[in-house]
C-alpha cells in the first residue's frame, strides 16, 4: 500500500494515519523525497477497505500494490517517469536517449575527442569511468576526482551531460557537483548501504542489473533508493551470467519489455557489456530499441585497441557514427508503431 | 580441411587423395550429399602445404577450416545457404521469412482457420506439431500421421508450406511426403541418431538449440546432418535455461549475430518459446529481426485460451496480423542499412 | 491418483473403474508392467472421496499423489525400490553399490584388465560405452554390438554385471541379452520415444539427469518408463551446466537428498562426469556417499592417458583401488548414523 | 611474481628492486601487512631469469606465480594458512572447525540459549547477523552495534568467538573490538572498497562466494584484502545461482577441493544457505566435510519457526546436536584417510 500525503502534513496527522494502518495490520514507512513528495509505504498482507484510510485527513491518494516492491511499481504510478537532466535533455519521454563514451576516462585529449564526436552526432550524454571496479587489485582503477573535475569542465563547455560510476558512500558527496547521473555498477547492485545513501541526493541514479540479478531483485534495489528519498531512477540491462561461452555476457533483452511493464522507471540497455564483442554491439543495440529500451549506453573510443580497459567491446568513432544513425532510424520506426 | 570433389570421381582417385591426406596426418570422411555434392572432410592438426592436395586429380576445391565443425562453417562456404522450399518460397535470401501456426495441430477447422489467416497476411509457411514432446507421459502427444496427412492436403490447397517436428527415426520416412521442413526439437538437439538419419533425406531440416545447448554444440549438431549427407539446414534460437524466473526461457538474441558470422546456414528465431509470454512476443520478435534473423517462427491460434498446449505464449489472429505488419516494416528498415 | 489392481482383472471390471473415475473428473491410463503389476494412473484435479473408487471390485489399493509424476513418487510407494541384478547383486538395499570401468570399451585386453581390477576389489558392476554420443560427428563412436558381445562373454566369466548406454530404439532389442542395466545418457534424458520403448523390457534402466535437466523433469522421465511398463529404474546425478568454468560440470550433490525424498528409486552419483577432473573425483565421490547416494559410478582405465575418450577424468587402477577402500569406509560410517 | 623482503628494508633498497623489476617488464606493488610481512607483487608477462632479482639486497625469497591472483595462490605459499582466533581456537590446522548460530541476533535470551547449546556441544565459534542485507528495504535489518556489544559480552563469558557480517566501510572500526572474524557477504564479494579497507585491520576476514561468483573471482577478491595488508583470510562456499528451482541455491561442493588446491587459505562450507532447506542441511554438511572443507558454518535457532529470518533453513538445537556428532565422526574418518 502506498499513501501520498501533502508534504506539509503535521506529525499528529501522520501519527493518526500510521496508527490506523497498524490496527489494520500494516507496518508503515515514511518516505520524504528529495523531490518534495511525502509518501507512506505500508507492508502487510491483510485485506481491508482502502477507503478507511483514503478518507483520513492529509491523505491525497492511496493505492494497493501487490508487488514486493512498491514505489517503483507501475501498479501504483502508471505513467512513465521522465528523468530531466536539464537543458532539454530528458530520458523516458518517448524519445531514444543515447549515452556514449569510453570505458575509462584516460586523458584530456581523449575527453575532447570524445566530446567532439558526440557533439557532431547529436549525443547529449557522455559515459566514462573515473572509479573502476576491477577483478584484479593490480589493474588500473581510474583517474578519480581529478579526472572527473577535468571531464566536468570540458563536458560543460560542450553542453554535454555526464554519467559515471560511484563505487562507495564516501565518493557521493565529492562527486555530486560534477556529475549528472550516478551509475551503480553491476557488482554493487545489492550494495544496500550505497543505495541508501544515494537515496539522499537529488541527482538521477542508474542501477545496473547484477550479473546474476533477477528482475525482481533489480526492482527491489531501485525501491531501496526510492524509499530512502530519491525518485530520480533509471534501470540498466547489461547482460547476465549463463553457461554460454561464445560471448562475454548473455545480454538479456527479455528483461526490457518485462521491466517496462513492471515499473514506471526508464530502462536503458548496455550492449557493449551485454554481448561484450565489438562486432555484435550494433545488432544488439538495434535489437534493444525494438525490445523497448528508453536509451542505449555504449562504449566508444578514438582508438579502441589502445583503450585502458574494455577495448574488445568498444566501437571506434566511425562505427559509433554509423550506429547512431541506425539507432535513430530504428527508434523512429518503433515510435510509428 | 574440406575438399570438394567432382561427384563422379572414381574410387581409385578418391583412394589416392585419402592416402595422401593420411600421410599428412589427416583422418578423412567422405560425404556424398543428397544434393549431389561430394566432399572429403579431414580432421587433423598438422600444418601442411595445402597445394599438395589441391593439385591432385579430382580435387575441385580445398579449404582449411580451423573450427571444430567444418561443413557448416562460414570459413569454408562464405555465401549464405538459401533454402528453397519451391514455389518461390525461400529462406536465407535476404528477405525475412515468417512461419506461424499453433503449437499443436488439433482439428480440420483449426487448420483451415489458420491457413486463411496466414494466406490473408502473406505468410508462406505454417508451423504446428503432430508429434509433441511433453514433460509428462500423461499429456496430449499429438494427432500423429493422420493429423499430418489432413494438414498436408489442406495446406497444399492454399499453397502454404509445412514445418513440423520429427521426434524419432521411425517417423522420418512416413512423414517425408507430407512436410516441407523437418524440425528437430530442443530436447533432441543432441539426439545424434536422429540427426544421422535426417542426413539421408533431401528435405530441409531445422535444428532448434537445446535448452542448455552452446552455440558451438548447435553447430556440431548441424555438422552431424550435413556430414551424413543433407546440406539443407536451418538453425533456430528458442531460448536457453538460466536462473531468471520472470519468463519461461532466456530468449538469447546474442546467438543470432554470432551464428550468422560462424555459419552459412540461415538462422530462425522463435520468440514464442523464447520468452514464453504472449505480451512480450511482439517486442522480442522485432528485436530478433534487428539482431539479424533470417526468419521468425511463432505460435498463433484462433483462440489461444483453448489451445491444447502453449496457450500462454500464443498470439490470437489479431495480434498475429499486427505483428506481421511490424515485422515486415522492421525487415525493410534493416535491409536498408 | 494411483490404483493398484489385481493383474488378472477382467476388462469389464477395469472399464467400470475407468468410467467411474471419469465421472469424478479423472483421465485414466492403464499401466501393465513387465514385472507383472497392473495399475491405473489418474490425472485430474478434482477433490473427491477416495473411498468411492477404493471400494470398487478389482481395486487392491488406491493412493492420492499430488506430485506431477505419480508412479515414481514416494508419496505412493514409501519403501525404496531395490534393483536386483541377480547373483546377489542389488542396488538400493542400503549398501553402497559401485560401478566402474572405462568411458569407452576399446579392446579385449582392456576389458580383461578392468575385470581383473574390479574382481580384486569387490566391484560387481562394470561400466563402459559401446555406443558413444559424441559432440563431433568425426569422433570415435564406439565398438558397437561386436564390442558388447565380447565384453558380455568376458564379464560373465568373472561374474560381473554390465551397465552401458543405449542411444536409440533400434539398439534395445539387440543389446538386451548382453546387458544388465541400460543407461540413458544425459543428452537423451528427454528422448521420450527411447524412454517409451525402454518401458517395454524387463531390464533395469538408469536415467542420467540432463545437462540442464531439473529434478522434476528427471522424475517425469522416469515416469515415462514406468508408465510404459518397466518398474526397474535408477536415477543418476552427473553434473549440470552452470556459468562456472573451473571444472567440467557442476556436480550437483543437492539433488541426491532431494531425489531420495521425492522418489522410491535408487539414486546413483557419477563424480567422473560430475566434476570432470581426475584429481577431484575422490573427494566428490566420498561427498556423494555422505549426501545419500545408493551407488557410485566412475571411470577407471589401465592407462587413462591413452583412453579413447574422457581420459582427463578417469582414474588409474591404483587411484581406483584407494577410492574403493575409502568409499566403503565412508558408506559404513554413514550406515552407522 | 612475489618477492618477500625483510620488513625493515630501507626505501633505497626497495627502490632498487622495483627499478630492476621494471626494466624486466614488471609493475610492482608493495604490500606491507598488518601481520608484519613485507612483499612486492609483480605483474608482467615477460620471461626472465628469476635469479637476477633473487640475488639482490633485501630479497628474502622470490617466486613465480602464473595465476592471475598471486598472494593467495598455493603456487607461492604451499603450506596451508592457519587462522588463530586465540584461546586455542584455530581454523585450517587439519581439524574441522564448526561455527553455528542464528541468521539474525535477536535478543539476549536468544544469544544465551545459543551459547549454552554451543558450549554443551563443543562448538567454539558463534555466527549471527547484526547488520542484515535484505532484498527488500522494508525488512528487518538487524540490531546493529547495540546487539553486537551485548552479544560480545555474553560470548566472551562463555569463551566463544564471534563471526558476523560487516556490510560497509564505516562499520569496520566500530565493530573491530567486538568481533573475531569479519564476514563479507555474498552480495559484497566484489565490493572492492570494503575489501580494501578490510585489508587494513589485523582481524580475520571470511569472504563468501557471490551468487554468480566464479572460483577465480573469489580468489581475486581475497587477493584484494591480502594485497591491501591483511593475511588473515578465509573463503566460504555458500551456493550459487543456477536454473534449478527445487532448492534455494546450488551448494557447489565442487569448489571445495578446487579451492584447496588453488589457495593456501582455509575453506569453509555453509550448507544452510547452500541448499537452503532444513531437511537437507545435514547430508550436505557431511558431504562438505568429505569434499575437504576446513570448517562448517550453519544456522541453528532455539525455535526456527520463530526466527526473524531464514527459519526455513535453520536447524533446531536437537538437530544441531545430532549434526555436530556426525560431523565430528565424519571429520575423524576423513582425517584417517
């Protein structure tokens, strides 16, 4: 059950509602979001007449939600959530949004070349890692805050937004002024403390599905952030782990139409990590659009062979340009259906 | 190594070639196909000067093939194989071919209604099961040969081709006059005896990927049929088994571009079994086209709720008609890239 | 629902029972087994008073079975099934039964050496393949019937029983006089026609779990054989396919205690295929005993490095001897609990 | 490559070694551990004469290690690492160590009852969660530091050690005085920042294998902690995610003998989470001992049905007592082999 309240509801009125809900068998959690909304989420299993609570003082709206996740469910919020990155850049408004860039931020020259490429091809969001989760402790772990600040200055001059991965709680505050979307990586999907803290900022958060994350678990992870106070959420399919060895991951396009039905949040597809082989990024990206993705995030680099990481799944700028044109044509056709 | 020979090559000449190949460290298998070609496939690991064999009497052509599978490899036959079902119906010629129909053949009325629907919408191949592999021995197992004969007569009157599953060796000969494509089901992908016997007929065979079949294993299964003498082969992606429970199978679109690069055989996608939920068949079918499928096979029934089997993943005719239009539009866009 | 009838029940009496069951909403299947029992299996979902049928003429016993599988369920037959191979060799009687031998039967010398080894160490059943399912059509496929006949003669002279794989229906009859247990391989778990035909012989059948076979599917496959008329069944865990690449298969010992609770059939464990690496066969075999296996089947060869197939997972005779001693000690401890 | 140095090696000497290694093509990382050792780990691929470095000043020992992980590899440290919890409690010394207790720490009464049970049965380590990672943000998340302090006081009075999960960096310091082993949960296996920080304490850390963690990834995660400075490490198998639905996880006993060969660290098995069903915890625990586990960690509760979490996989004290006796007998037999 989700109750929407007037944001200025006094404590005494909230207490009344909570008390009444408890007598009906529900444990209530108050959610005050960074975006200025006030909700009460009720967990319980009893059947009851929803009007008992609906008619109480302060209650603006009330919904039953049978899913295990509540605030991210489309059973409650039917209309899709639109993420507004300002300056006219929106995700989830029916247009396909592209996010492209290198795996790792490497140098000023690399950033500028990428920004030029994106600008020339109408891409509004640049991806790149400054904190890199690596299997081996001895591998390159990213340029950190220095890299991010440099990137931020350059990207701003091009009017291009930034999405980058945050790996731990202590990075959130320093990164906040320099990013447009926080990315939670696949390995951190269920890093619940990180999710909790990302619930306390007013910046969009994109959660990547874990390597063996179920669709329901991914939605519960989004619920963590939302219930901690941040409504600006995106989900990302990036491939799951199966027995097949012919590619890097099993890019699971099935999750896209299913997520679009279960949640009001935008769904992004990452074919680069998804299939993990450069030659197949294009067909999988196009397929993701037809499957219903709101956006595509992919890796591109001026010279993939020299990339610090993930070169084998990274497009060069020529391939990237061709992909963008085909993605736009595919999105147009899809929109016409 | 694959050697193509003149089909009338006398034994003595073949013996010479085999002997020479043996001295080079290769074990040779002679493959005489129903389609009139004569090959020798060599298995071995030694490096050698290919011209030693290439210049011998009777040798038309010779290729090194480093894959574990040989005759189905695109390293040997670069151009795509086109399956000609006659009357202008071809698969793999660059156009998208659709195959639709019920899970099970149930009755004359059902067949006629389906044929009318397909005819009206330009679909040239009808699918349907007369021998049904079922998890439980107590479930409906299909109408058998009587059903197939009735279906054949009706389909022929509409000029529509038939694809249906063959489950065992003893069914091949009786079914042969009544079908256009033999389907090998996912559970039988590695039923090697069945594959061997299907190598002895001159009718197309479509092999479905097993529930945990790897891409390389699927290609080896096709190699079984080809090396037993039948070049008319199609492969079919129909979903694999993973941990995710939100859908029936993990429809693995990644296999499509990878198969298209590894083999010259046409690749068909089955979104009905793939995702297994009616509401999501359409987006996954469209995605499969963008991923590069040569054809789509899906389930449709006049009243899916009353279907003997698989109703939950079967489209009604209205949904089917809408899908066909979108598939054709998507295929046209793809062809324009 | 399962009804046990007097084997000589006349048709008219059976018809009465079937008719009455139909009016209660059940579809009945008559099962007359090679072992001389007569059952009727009812599939239906209605609640009803079981005594209505229980009191009818000819009915010896009646049980409700809520599982999808019926005749193999322990909800019906509580006591474990004991497979009697004659000459005092039994499986499932509480003692651990070992089955060992090479992957492939290769030569008379190999057979004799193996038989000597088994005899010296008290092993009563020899495994070995004469028909080999191979991923590649160009690999060694076994010595066939000639090999089996030679093996049978030799094994009989040592008083040792034979278990070997049957791959297709046409092999059943020729093999029948020469084997003690038919093995259905993992790839053929759901080869339903093969299962049906194995239901018509009075020899034990061991079904191996498929590479992605679920525990419930394995039980349904056993139900196929039983409902076709053969009660002499064993199940075998041999590893499943997962994402992990550090070993050949994920030997799933979890299936053993679960199968032991769900079915009355004996459960055999195959650590050789299970983990697929020689160094780890011993610990996994011992673990399987503690998990509750009724028998262990493993691969041993006089010179594993020279085996025609599976050498990397095959023990030499010294390792085999050490394993047997430890297996017996472990089985003794387990029996004492 | 791993170089062991005298802990007091002056910087100038270390610089010389690093320089020389660089000229040989190696990137060196200095590792000074909380346990007082000094290592340099070299990452590189060049072949070279190891004596060039081995003969340099300050070098105590040098080893080539071909694995991707280095310090945790048994190719370097052949003898097993023994974790000393003081007061005679050791893990990895050849004896089986048991760790038991509830999923969640709930109350003083619960703690005391559990401690009494453990004391009476000779178990020296108690498990329990005070910070609980939960799929849903609305579920019970543990008693936190207050619960831990109470537990610590009580456990100390019984002379029983504590293992409990740490979920985030900020918890490490407060928890440090009250715990004997930090547990890193399956969801945090690749929480690299947490691993880095746990490298800076002188307390044992047990890392659980992630739900889709590969064996090599688990070892790399241990390498993170070791290379950050903490040599006191244990690994834990707790089940992986596969397609099978008959149990909670696929408890992967295969990992145990493989880990024992690849690493010198002790390996613990968790059958409670592994199979996740109470009735099967015992056979799987016994199997884990035979597979080679150095310890067993399992869940027990005075009244499992009333446990705050995981009741369905938790033994009551009677079952726990029976298990302990059988585990000890099994360990004794294993030790005799």
